[in-house]
């Protein structure tokens, strides 16, 4: 069997003040060929899995591009077209193929295209023709278009948020795709639009039950794969919103029925499931009264959602109250890092940090800081892979420890901090910029977790998010989107 593999994507927040250009791809992931042989990047994990499984089965792997960018605003059109056309060029040059497997994100929009994945898969289909099996893996924070469904044979989404099952879902897709090539199954897919905007954390019991439901449904006769596309609400595009996807073996009615059944479960959950969110004042009060180590997630300024990761809405009060044994990060501030690098470890200096990218970043903060430690080309663990942090500095600003860095990324894992030689158990309060991925690594060391809502590019108030291009009513913007 000859298998073509590649990875391409980003998660586009159309409200982000940051364009996604060449530099963001280059510093996150842009490997021309065979990244699965050389890269530990998180976005390459499915390709590593596909290569391992393919080689074990005696298949031939043709590996094209791996390119992902940290979430931000729309991708610059020329950059999207270069990436897309590089992949398609490799596909044309690959010769006869049996199978195409692509790790995409599902929520990528360029300056002129609201549905990059749909466009890409349609073009892939034009190159390979109707007989070659095309399988796609998506992040669950995706928009799923009819266009994509028409041209792909198989679509499998992550089930977990935090995304701890990327390689596992990749292996499932590989198995289904190979069986489809051998004619053992005939995949048929159904898509159901739920007309909902929300964030569902699979670490919360009611959402965990949904994952269990999906896995149980996959045991039913002829049901091959069941996915819940949570959607990515911060995107004013026609396909925004939660959807369900079901793949069956040749039974379209069954696929529709299961997609509807799962959709009904998710809809029924909406009144009972609400994440516990605190505003800035409530967060500060909770920190002051807490025992043990409190982890606060600054979800409104999450780089993983396209935000700048330099807002100071929580840092300012943390410094003003002289919070004891507090740790804050990752604050994206390349200019301040540069100043610290010039001064060197051990230096004490006046420093202006954060609050730079846009009004949604708040005010910059002036501190007298000591440079405790500098790390060049730091990385943070994300699942079984790594994400670049760039150069990073641990500062002591009047007792509050702050990590600033040069490559914008969310605080996925405690090693964003502990690589500086510090222990989280030394802190009473850890404020980090992440919406949920932090949970996998921080929950075991936290005595409690607070989700804090400030102003920001990734603020979770979906009732007021302007989405004129959604083209249909969406809950919770309306009580009943089907009325
Ligand atoms: Zn995601």
C-alpha cells in the first residue's frame, strides 16, 4: 500500500489582532518533508503514529509538508496558498497512491477563505480522483463544512479536551482507512449541525459521560467512528458551531440516527453543564482566601485560542496586592526578554512588561525586576509532544515571579515553569494563560483550580460574540435556534 501523509493547519480566531503569517508558521512548525522522522512537535504526533503503523504493515510512506501555526487571526492569503500548493504539488508528484492521511486542524481561515480545510480536501480529491481513500484527523475545536464531508472518506476528531488522545485517534483513523482501501468496509459519514456555541471540558463529569457515550456507541454493529466537533466559537465564518460526525459501514440512515442521538445528548446537557467562571475581582478574593496551591487559568488571554498572551488584567491586581508566593506566565513579551538578555542573569532593572499588542491586552505594567534565570530555545510539553516557547526569562518582581517569553504559546504544562528549577509546591498562587490544556498537567499539583474571565480576545461570553457570517441562529445567542 502507498500512503501519502502530511500535516497543515492553525486555529483562526477572526477577532485576534495578530495576523498569521510566515513567521508564526516558521516558529511553530514548518518542516518541508519527513517531520515524523525528526520532530517532537505536538502537531506531528499523528504522522509519527501513521509512519510507525505503516512501516510495521510493510506499507510505503510518502511524507509531505508539516506546517502548523500557533492560533491567531486569519492566515495571510499568500502564505495559505503557498502551504496548500506545496502539499498539492507533492501529492501530484507522489505517483499512484492508495491512501491519503492528513492531520489538519479544522478551524483554519485565510484572508480570502473561510474554510481552508474544505478547500484543501476538495483540491486533494481533484488530484487523486474518486478511488483513493482520503482520511482526515481534526482537532475537536473545528468547523466542519459540507464541502469537506463531500470530498473526504473518513473524518475522525479528537475526543478529549485537554487533547490527550491525538495519537490514539490517529491510529483509529489509520486502521479504518486501511480497511477501506482493502474493501473490508465502505465508510459512510453523516454530519449534524447542533447550532450551539460553548466550551466543553472533558475533565468535567457531564462531558466525560459524553465521551463514554461516544465510545460505547462505537461498539454498536456497523458504527465505525463517533465524533463531537465542539466548534471554535471565536470565528465569524459560516460553519462556526458545534456539530456531530458519525461514520458507519455502508449505512447512511444509521449514521444520521447516531449523529442525531449524540446531538440530542449534547443539547440536553446545556442547562445543567456550566463551567464555574469567576471575574477578576472574584478571582482575587478567592486567591486571598485560599489554602494550598491555587491555579488560576486566565482563559480570556489564551494564546491557544488566538489571543496575544500579553494581557495584564490579572497581573496588575496580583502585583498591586503584593500576592505572596505567586507565579505568573507565560507572558509573551519579546521586547522585555531582549532587555533582560542584555542585562543578564542576576541583574535588577526597571522593566515594562505586557499590555502591548492591542486594547484587549490591558495596560503595560512597570516593575522593578530581578532576572533570576534565562533559558534559550525553551520548550513546553504538550501531550506527548513539545511546543516552542522561544527564549524565556524568570523574573522576580517584588516577590511575584513572572515568566516572559519570545514565542507566543499557551502554558500547556508545569514544565513551562519548572524548567527554571522552581517547584510549583513553593507557590500559593499560579496564574497561567490557558483555557483547558493546562488541566492535564496542573490538576495533579493544584489544590484548586479557578477559571478566571477578564477582557480579552478569547473571552467566553458567547451571547454577545458578533457572528453575522454564521448564517443561522446559535445557542446561547438565542434560546432555541431551531424555532
Ligand atoms: Zn483544540
